[in-house]
C-alpha cells in the first residue's frame, strides 16, 4: 500500500466560478482521490441553487465529503469544519486513497493549517442586533465599535471586512476577551497540514467576471427566489450564515421588500465579483500556493495540474 504519510494532501482552491470542481474530479480520477468540500456554503443542506454543488450525476463516481450535511439553521464554523476535514483526511488515507480539499473558502483552509481556538457558539439574537447596526450605520461603524472594545484586534481587520469584524465583536461580548488573544492558545495543527500541496486557479479577470454574471442570472432563472422563500418559511433565520452567503443575502432583501428583483440580481453580480477578488487576495497571502493562470475546466489546465502532481504518487 502507498505510504500516505509521505504523500501530499492536495488542495485545489481559487475564486468562485473558476472551474475548481471540474478540475478536481479529473485529478481525483487520475490519482485515486476523494474530494473533501472546502466551501462554507456547500456544507449546508437544502441550500442548493446558488452553491455550485456538483450533482451526483456529474461526479463521475468520485466520492465527495462534507457537502450538504449541516442544517441551514445552524451556523457552522471553520473550527468545526477543520475537525471534520481532519477526520476525513485520516479516513481517506486509511483506504490508501488521496484526500483532496476543494473549494474557495480560504478561512477554512487556514483553520486546518493553523487551528483556531474553540470559539463560543453563535448567539443568534446578538448577531441579529449587530446585523441591524451594520445595515443602519454601515460596516465602518462596526469597525469603530471594535476599535473601542478591542483596539489591537481592530488593527488586524479591514474596516469593510464586516463578517470577521462582526465575529470579533460577538466573541468579545460573549467572552469578555479579544478573539485574537484567545487564538494564541490554539492547538497544534494536524500533521497532514504540513503535507498540503495547494494549487490555486487565477483565470483572466474579465472572463471570470463574465462567468459570474452569467451564472448569477442562471441561478435566478433556476428558482433561487423560491428556494430562499421556502427556507425562510421553514424558519431559517435571515441572519443565518447560510442565507447571509453571496447569492442569498440580496434575495432575502428582495423578499423583505427592501429592493427590486432587478436590483437583487445586479447587486448579487457585484457582490460575487467583489468576493472573487477577495478570494484571490486571500490566497495570495497564503504560503506555499502554486498558481495556475487559467480556468480549471480547460483541458490544458487539467493536463498541466496532473503533470505537477503525478510524480508525487509514482505515476508518469
């Protein structure tokens, strides 16, 4: 059996709509791999239309893990994902197969490489109040609030990075201590994190943005509004992580009468383009990332990436 502890754990990352899933399936077929989802929205069950989950009919028999297993009412955390992903890596390697982390949530990948402290569970009512402040006064107001209670922590966050600013405020109000100070007590990373071979896609920006625009329109035509309406009627809080995701947040605003459907579509396009840009910035700051300047679903890209990886697994 192959010595899994000396082989890489593959990570295929990059911005939304860059073709990560197609590339990952082809690599998995060639290297006897199994895919572990590394996307913070795809973990949710019944949140389908705007998540780009690969249908089982298109997975070509490649096992996929950590997809659609969390109820949308639950605010799943990066710490929980890292624990689940570590368990899956061990499980996959015990079968002599290759674990592959695939997705665009850099925060998840960082949680695996540099584990966080165990943060308190999200207080939904507290989050609702902070969301209301952000919507009424803007994200910069939250950053000023964080600066008053945790000035050192505020220095580490951009004023418009409101999800992380908001979480820092929540943790401080729940624990009385800075989230950043508490992270100094985080555990040692799993040994597999030292074997990560990270490949990031960076397709031409204009072409990527055009894909995002087209895919957003497809999501709305495919029933995104009805899906969100059903989730809300079922009692999923509009402040939940699942409905706060790109592609869902503006639909909630439309259903609440705060914008038109045309505005929801155009704002979603803009949101996702901005998100793609932030994803690229995030991965550029990570260590040990190899960049491929193309879409992952192009034949030349698949050949190139397989050429990079095959020698590690004794294949030519």
